[in-house]
C-alpha cells in the first residue's frame, strides 16, 4: 500500500510539473514603436505635422512566414504612419524598426486603394499569399485626417513571393458598414488544400463576415452569440482599467479539420462554434446559423488572440497568460439542441505577470513555435514610455498550425482523442499502482 501511494503521489507531482508554464523568450521589445524612414528629414516632418505621434502607435497582430515577422499597427488614433509592417532585424538591438509593408506608399492611405487601417491578416504557408483585411477608415471621426474621405472596407491578397497585389475585394456597405465597424481578426478555410473562404470578425458591429474566394462574393452573419456579454464592462491588468462594454466578437480560430470555426466576444468568456458547412452556404441563412451554433464552454479569462494547432488544441490569450484548450476530448457533442458541447479542461501554456500585459494576437510558425504580441492594456489611452511596453514573444509548443498540410500533421488531427503526456503518465502510474496492490493481496 505504501509503495502504491508513493508511486501515485510521484506521478501526480510529475503531471503537475509537465502542465506548468512553458519557457518563453523575448524576440523584440520596444518602449515606443518607430519606423525605417526614408531619411531623418521625413521623420521630422511627420512628427511636426502630426502624421507620426509615437505615443499613439500600438502593436497589433503578428504573423510569421519564411523567417520574416509581420506586425500590424492599427490606426485607432492619429499619427500612425504605417499600418502593416515587417520587422527589420538589426544586430545591434532587439528593439528594431518597423518597415512599412509592402512599401511606404501603400500605407499612406492617400486613396481608397491604399491601406487605411489594418489589424487582421493571415498568411497561407502553402502559397505564400498574405490575406490582408483593411477596415478602410478610422473608426473614430477624431482620428481621421482632415479632408480624407471615408473608404469602404476591403480584403487584399498579396503574393509574398513576388511582392505584388493579386486580388482586391471591396466589401459592399450591406456587408460591412454603414455604421461603426472594426475588422479585427481572420481565419482561412481550405478545401482540398486550397483556400476557398475567409472568415472575419467585426468587433464594433458584432458580425461574422464571410468571403467566398471562388465566387468573389461576401456576406455576413449576425447572432446574439457575437454580442458583448453583460457583466463585462471593464477589464483590469496591472492596475490599469479599460472599458470593453461595447466590444463584441473578436477572437476567432479554425479547427485543423476545417469543420468548425470557434469565436468569442472580447467582452465575454463564452466560446462558441459554428460548422463551416453553414458558413460556406452562400444563401447565408440566419435561421440555419442559429440552429447550428453551439456554446462549447467558458474561457477561464477574457482575451483577444486565438489560434488552433494540428493536434486539435485551441490556444487563446488571457490576462498575462496563454492557455490551451483541448478540442479532441469532446463531451455531449451528439446530444440534440439546445445542449452545449463541452471540451476538456484548459491549461496554462505561458504565464508572465511581470512582463505580459495584454495579448492581442497568437500565431504558429513552420517550426512549431508559437509567437504572440504583448502591449499595455490601454486600447487608446496613454502608457508609460519609460519602460518596455511592446513585446514580440515566442515559445516552443511542438505543434503545427492549422494550415499545415504535411502527412504527419494530418495523422495527428485524425485521432479521436489526443491525451496530454501528463495524463498518460498518471494513467500508467495508477494502473501500475493498482497492479502492485492486486499482487500484494
């Protein structure tokens, strides 16, 4: 009995340690974001006329492809000279400059053909195509440069291999607009290895937007599951409080089998899923949507970023923490409506209460590493510029992203249940302990 108890106790201890936070490394850090300017005179002029206000440049979403790191700086305030950027590595510092991508001109927003306000983007690693969502205009009138007209939202596809725009889709006003909107995140949907649809969140107008690439056609869904939840008016991190009362659907993720899309409101902790078969139906039947959407549980924390891995794990950001939620171990999935779907427990992947403030974006690269950004909580309020405010961080999760089509990745997704190593160890140890106890009897 003593040996049995000691064995199980040791295994539980080992299991808890395996579930502990992974190490993470700081790849880049900034007190203030700055850019690779054509010359010092241009930078001076931008500062003088208010086109560059360093305090107003906030780090947004991140994606990594072929060794390059791309980030957005959403134009939520005046003085953001470039909304889509590539990080320029410099040997002398880990606070590198941002280079407007694909160039300075397209980021100036001088006409509606240019990039006005980018936060959501995704890169198809199979083709090297970057899918860019442009909200199209500054959400707040006070932020819009004087004399600039209000541009419609659009989706731009850029071929990274040739550094050229190959397609643009302008969203009709009935799909995006005419009120206040903010297109915040996006996932790509594949059929037989080719992108056929893109799904985009509208955090201000509480919509899920669908773009059918084959038909070059877009439409949207509206449902109460996309609305902010009552009771989540504010969020506080590091003694800083920000209002999130009116911020709806934000986080979005695609299952690696491309059967479900998961989403959640920024002001809320409920996670929902909708079959892609419903989203792909160009008739966009709202009744069909309402009948098929299901709540899968409550996140343990508020947050923005979400990303799925090939072993069917959903990673999502919380306050100073990245969590993992297993989607393979499913309970009640076959029960009729209105029953919900329940997944396995959520575990901590990365936790850093000192460095991390707010995580707007997660991504997985080709090397099975997760990248994420951190910034001060304030979405539009001031920050302390005497300390490190913005970070690009990385941790080795050993799992491939949802868009990886290697044979190895497919085999992992097809498994009915993927157990954590810690769970397997506990089960084996308990079985061993039971065997010892039986032998003693």
